C-alpha cells in the first residue's frame, strides 16, 4: 500500500471515524482504524461493534492495500505534521510509514484481516431528508432519551416517516419529546406505507456531532436490524433497537384546565436562576410554579437558600400550583423554539404540555413532582 493525499482531509476523516473506535478494548484491533487504499481513493473505517463509520477521501494511490493502525497514534501523527500532503506507505510486518515534508513517523500496525467487517445488508426502505432537518430532530428529542437499561427500547429515539412527514420521539418515563419536520419531497422511498425504527441514543449523538446544519441530503437506509446513514463522504452504520416502542400518542394530553403563554427567554432565565440553589441530585427540592392572576410565581427553597421570582404570562383557566424537577423542565424549555411558548396544565399531578406559540412542530411533556414523591409515566 502506498498513497499520497491531502493532510487536512486525512485529519478530518480520522476525526470522524474515531467516533466509532473503541477507547478501551480487550481486542487491540478495535482501537484501530482500517486504512484501505484502492484506485483514486482511500477509505478509513472505525468499528466498535455497535457502530461503524467509513469515510472516503481522494488520493493518488500507487499501490493498493490495507492495514489497521492505532487510531490515537495515527490521528495525532497526522494532525501534528505541518505539510500540505502526506505519503502513507505500508512496510513489512504491517508497519506503516507516514511522511510529510521533512518528517517521517513509523507505526506498528495490525493485519487488516483481523478487523471486523461492518454489516452489509439489503435495505427495505430509504428515508431522505436534509442534514439540517435531521439535526433538528435530534436536538429537540435527545435530551428525553431514557437511560434505564431494563427498558432498552427507551434508550433510543423512535423515527417515524409517512409521506412528507418525519417525526422523532423520545420518552424516559418522566418526560416526552416529539419533533416533527415536513420534507419538500416524499420522505420514504422503496416502500409503500408508514415506516418506523428505533435508533440508539449513542448513534444519534455521534451523528449530531458529524452532520452539519445545511440542506445537503442524508439518506437513511434501513433493514429490520440495522440502519445506515449516507451523507457527504461518510457511511455510518448502526444496529437498531428491537422491540415495540410505547404508544406515545396515548400519553399526550388533549384537554386542559389551565393554559398560559409566556415569553420563552424570560421563562428559561427565571427557571435557570432558580436552579442555582438546587444542588442535591439525590433528593431534589421541587421547583414550584404558582400560576394565577396573569403571572407565574417561581418558588424554590433548599438548604442553600430560597428563590422567589415572577414572570408575567397570558393565562386562561383555573389557578394552579405545581412542582417540577428543575432539570427536566429547563431542558424542555431550552429545546423549544420561538419568542413565545405555550404551557398547558390539567392539574398539579398531571403532565404539563409545552408547545410552540404557533404551529405544532414540537411537543414536550414534563411530569410534575409531588411535594414528597415523584410520579412517573406508566411505560
């Protein structure tokens, strides 16, 4: 193997595939990057057996071949070199020479045959949308993903597609997040009907760090057990979570006794200030909202001090006093968009629904906290 390519392009590609490299493993090959050179291009691959990422870069290849090198060592070596191009050459016994300008670094490698293959699969359908839209779906829902491994299906986000509509949903038992986007063209190809899949949170977080906020397309190719994301020069493969996601539509309330509209920025800032004194993660004091007379009075008292703040609102319906976990409420408000936001209430022990002042592109549900015990969704 022998090739010459742009040093910055290699550095960027390594940064992408490293997201699929195991940081610590009993198998040294999983801590490596597979480098495969063929005519006119080089493919770098990381695979931790949960996700696999391939990144293609252009190269002048004089001798094809493949080898595995330690991800951290190779990435650091390329990044710290200073020339515009690098030459990578395979030496005897799987060693690799990296030359750039007057510098040469040699690394010991591993036989490429030991590197695990990323699953190849026939796709049943494709979902097509822009990277900007997909990034928005993730940002508005990932905060509500569950962490309880006993309910594994809730440790991922449900992705639904039908016609021009794509939804992403996350539920953790104490809150729900739903984000909708409407695509310019039909979102689903290769299949007639509605489709749904549950994508692990780790996959979505890593994708969110790679994709960019622009209109370039991302193609999501699915089988029953795996999903592949194709965009730019990257192919990102992941397993899917198996099982039935909860019937989340039954959780979303439709009738309310109290409705308010608030300035979103003012409400976020008030809740954020009240959170300063809530420091005990194990036995948190609730953040209390007293809603009456066209205002929310935000109250909290802990061993560290007390907060009392008023936020003016537009209000219809009955007065209400309700408590929340400050973190859950704040994360939902920060995920909201627009200058104003709606908060709808049924009663002090029922979920609060947060929606945009105009439109219906997101819905967040936050369960209240009793004065002495938490309540939980039946999931």
